[in-house]
C-alpha cells in the first residue's frame, strides 16, 4: 500500500501521458503545420521551411512582434518598480488601512478584463490622449502592478524586521540598509512579479484591443485581424519559435537550479565533514591539554 | 550680338524642354516595375515628414511576404516620401467602435459598403477632393455613385466580391442543383453544411431564399427569415468564418457559403471543390477607401488613394487578395485566363442579379442581432446533453468520495 506512492503503476503512467498529451498535442500540431507546404491546416502536402523564411520578411508580423515585446518590457519594468514600492509601503501600513488598500489593488485582477479595457479606453478618450504606444503601455502597467504586489508582499512578510534594524545598529544609513538587506531578501518575489507581468503583458488581447492605436498594434491584434480572410501560416512558424524559446529558457533555468542545488549540497556536506574533522582535532587538543 | 545670345538662350530652353518631354518621367520601383508620373505630382509632400495612418482588414493588401511580392506601402514610401503606418482590423464593427470612441488618428480607412453608409450618415467621414485622385477615372462605371455613397463624394472602391456556395464535388450529388440557396437546407446534407457566423450574411441568404430583399427592415420578413435559419440549424455542422478554409480544404464538410475570391484560393488548394452562384441573387460587397473626419493629412491620404488606384498597384493587390478589382485598367491588364475566370470575375448578368448591403435602421439592426442570438443559443439536436453530463459528473465525484471514505474507515479499523 505504502510503496505504491513512489512507483508508477501502469494506470498512473497512462494518466500522466494523457495529461501531457492534452497539454502538448495542440502545440505539436501547430509546429508540424509550420512545416506544411500547403496553406491548409488539414492537408499535408510536403515539408517546407518557406513559412520561416517568409516570416522574417513579413513586415506586419515582425513590427507587431517588436511592438509586443517593447510594450511588455517597458510595462513590466515600470510595473515592477511601482509594485515593489507599493508593496513596501503597504507592508508598513496599519492593519486596517493595509487590508483595505490591498483589496483595492486586487480589483484589476478580479475585474473582468473587458471592463478594465473599456474603462481605460473611456479614460483616455476623456483625457484627450490619442491612442498609441503611450495608452498601450499605461494600460499594461495598470494591470501588471497588482501581480507584482501580489508576489512581493509575501516575501516582505517573510523577512525578519530585526535584520533591517541590525543593519542600522551596525552603522548603515536607512537607504543602505534597504538596498543591502531588504532588496536582496525580497529579490525572488520581485523577479517572479516581473516575469508574471511580462508574460501577462505579452498574453494580453482584450485590454490591448481597446487601447491600441494607429502606431501600436500588438501581435495578438494582428493575428485576430487576419480572421476575416485566413490566419497566415507564418503565424504558425512564429508560434513555434516562441514556444521553443520559452521551452529552452525554462530548461536552462531548471538545469542551473539543479546544478546550484548540487553545488550547495556538496558544499554543505564538505563543510560538515570539515566541521567534524576540526571537532576531532579540538577534542584531541583538549584531551592533550588536560593531560599536561 | 545681343540677338544671337537671346537666340542661343531660347534654343537651350527649347532643347531642355524637348529632352524632358522626350524621356517621360518614370519612377522605377524596387520590384522593377515603373510608374509614369508625368501627369501627377507624387512628390509634392516629400519633404514635409508626413506619416499616414492606414487602417485596413488583415491580410488585405500586397505587402512584402518574402516571395518578391509587390510591397505596396514600401513602394509608396519610396515614390512619395510619405511614411505609412499600417494597422489592421477584423470587422466593420470593430472599425466603427474605434472611430466612434474617438481618440484615434487614422487617415485612411477601408470599410465595407454598409458601414460607409453609416459613417456618412453619422458625419464621421471627410469629403474627398477628387482633383487629387485622377485615377478614379480608371474605375468601372458600375462602381461609381454606389447606393451607399450616392453622390460619390466620400469613397473610392478598393476591392469587391460576391457570395456564393463552395461545395465538395465528391460529397455533393451530381444531380443536385447547387445554384440555389435551397441546397443549404437540404436534409440529405445534414451535419455537412457550414454557415456564416455573422448575422448580416446569414440573414442575406435566408432573405434571398424567401424572395425578400437582403436589406429588408420589415419585422415580419426578418422573423420569417430567422425561422428558416432555426430550421437550418439542425443541419448545420458549425457556424464559422475563416475556419471554412480548413474544413472545406480537408473535406470535413460538403457545402459552405463564402466569398468568391476566397473560394478560388480554396479550390487552388483542393481541386475537389467548386463554386456556384445561386440564381435567387446574392450579395455584392465593396470595400472602399475613406478618409475619417479629423484626418490631419488629407492631401497625403488622397495621394495614397490615387496610388492604390494606379493600374499596376490595383492589379497587384487584386492578385494577392484574390478579389475583383474595380479598376478597369487593372482588369484589362490581367491575363486572358484570369479575365475568363468567372469565379473571380462573374459575368455582368450575375452582377446585375446582386444586391449591395445598405445601412439598416437601428431598430432593424437590433432585431437582427437579437434574432441571431436566439438562433445561435437555442439548444439544437441534443437537449439532453447538459443534464446528462452534469449528472454523470456529480455521480462520479460522489462515487470517488464514498470510496475514499470507505477505504479510510477500513484502514483505521
């Protein structure tokens, strides 16, 4: 009974395979189709790399890809800075005001995207800002900030306040204590917040749909606009490339993590060994001294 | 002495003039094509740092796709020195929403017929200065002064097409009459019929079948058309738009109404397919250039429209998209085989038997929208599906929980 948890029974293995198939078959179909000579997604007429070649000279797609990446980068950097500052402020608030403000900052996450999109559009129109890069970046920042707060706050709760106080006692200025103690402590939270903002920003369609302008069309909108005629197969090629990039980034990160873990484990075991050795020496020295 | 000097000066001027006229000014485009610009000043705004914001349907213009296709915007930029910002929309309604909400600074729009009528009615379009668009003279007469723009003050046609039925010759009986909308209601093809997922085109088909005008605003007629669409729903495999390409290409369905230019592309991919134009009549749609109110670069926009009506440019666009070009000189530049392709260029008789959509009254539009929602949301062939799935889900979760509970009990005992 107890051992079955660690070994895979055939049924469990089947379940695992089914789940991975469910997750990855659509992507696999897309990648296979990006090599299909025919424009059709159902008939295979031969292998080709044409779509990849054409992708890089398709100005509409490349421009919107650059737009998407630029907006995502700018918006997530700004949102990370804003969100981290907000989280630190929130952390030092009184309990009641804190919970109130936290709930308010979660509104954009809980709100249906379409409402956020429409209200942002109305705001920009009433402020007479014409739609373009600025509106797109502002709206992306506004929905990314809550994700950063959401990731940084728990890290702040985990940090020991006395560490910061100790730094002050040892002669740090508050600013130095903040950059040397607090920031490194909450760095993992800031990084996750940044990555989440970046992915959500790239992912976003609904809010961009309401706030894009004549100069700033993102990839999701370009693809959507193709649906009257036909989504061109270059999009398959692009999606395949994006998938591979994301997959390799994930793999590299995981490998590095495993390596780092191995190193620390080795270092720890080495340290333990050294420790026990030196203990023995001390013991020997003690007993010798006692003898004399 | 003086006289000879004057004479020689006069002579050089004459020489220069003859030289200029002997070699007509020609702009050699990147792709090796040439545009004669002796009679039109393309470069008048070259130094002004003008940027045009063009808003077009997706995949609806020949831009460089890597196969040496004609890059319309690139060539325009090189010829005129005017920069082009090109963005896309997916439906007329999306364009309307963008324009209506304000805050957008577009210079060129390419909406369809009925939307142009609506934009004119609401005063959202700028009147065109046709002196800047001499190439409008190249347009076929039947496209001039259309119903949606009766005085032809606001629009210049870009591309057009008609709706017909795409069918798979291996799945449809040879003896069956495909040149009628009735075949989309034929029970023999139950679950093998695809239908438009947009209300305007779906109601057009139903109205023509019943002998009504597709622009009807009569409530009884619209309700009758909706009743027919409800009956058809039992036979329809799916309500789709561009998925038709894959479904028909892969032989998943036998019949589907669609646009003629796209049908030609589908047939090129799958030779089993064919196209028929129902004799009851059909819709002839036109997408046309307009300039929205508030455009800051109206003259540059008119130069752009003129460029797109150039014979060569119109030809390239129509070949890339696969739709009919309204530019007569571009049509004449097609190869005889292309001209003879009645699928893309139907005969005048067929065109006479078509109707262009007009702007519907808000009341009729709302009625169509609510009827269409009713049609789509009505539970079709299997009303038992939802409760059965629900009961099964509840049952399974109950069973799992009970089993777990029993196991726990036996384990503790």
